[in-house]
C-alpha cells in the first residue's frame, strides 16, 4: 500500500500573519523561515492525526481489492475521484462510480462494492489497484480551530528553539498544549 499526494494543498490552515503573531514577530525578515515552519507544522499535524487538513488529492495504490471492503487510510474524505485497476488479462480498467460506495458512517471511511456485487478480479501484481481520493476538511477556514492552534504552538516552539539541542532544559516530545488540542481528533487504533 502506498499513499502519494498528487495534488498538494496550496496553503496551510495557519496563515503567515497568524504564525508571525504566534512567534511574536512583526517585521518581514523572518517570513521565509516562518512559512517553512508553518508548512512543517502542517505536515507534522497531518502525520500525528493521519488526516489531511486542506483539500488535496491522494493516490492510494494497493496490490488488490480487499473483501468485503477497503478501509481508507486518510481522513476526512471529500470524494473518491476514481477507482482504477489492472484486470486479470493485464488491461487497465476504471470502475464506474456506480460500482462502489463510500461508507462515511464509519471512521475511518470504507470503500465497498455496491450491494450484491464483488470487487473485480485484478492481475496478481504489485500496484494493481489505484484509488484517487480527494481528502481534507476543505479550505483553511474549515479546519477545526484547535488543530490550527496546535499548529501555532508548534510553529512558535520551532521558531524559539531552532537548535538541535537545548542544554539545561527538560526534554518534551511536543510543545505544551499540542497533544491536548490534537487528541480529540485522533481516531486510529
């Protein structure tokens, strides 16, 4: 199984202005660094939560279809853009959208063949199935406020502590408050 972001988001949930406020910076001399820290914080939060924040397209490659359904490893799901596979004869096929259904009532979401059918037979080879997923909460303003606040804490912490080691201080996995802001959004077991 491989997840590849094919159309990345063009922005982050935390604006440069808000990130600068979190870092107590007023000028523009640190804009490039703060922008990089903000993008890194967004990536870290996505990794911790196993979620996508801003709308993006993800390609999920599998060796075959699972029965009865596929547990989709990203969340939230906006839509399934395409389900393609290599059939037993080696011909690339695209399933019609009416052949599968997205089960949103479960978290994580699942993809199933429509009732009374089964997934098609795929060629026995790596990467025989490719599913294109549009994921994310939507626009930056759609991302829950506590997730954005956790990002602000991460950016401010990274801005303040840019060195690899800080002598004379205790070791902490995440800046204070980040975990408590993110935990309500964790659902993976």
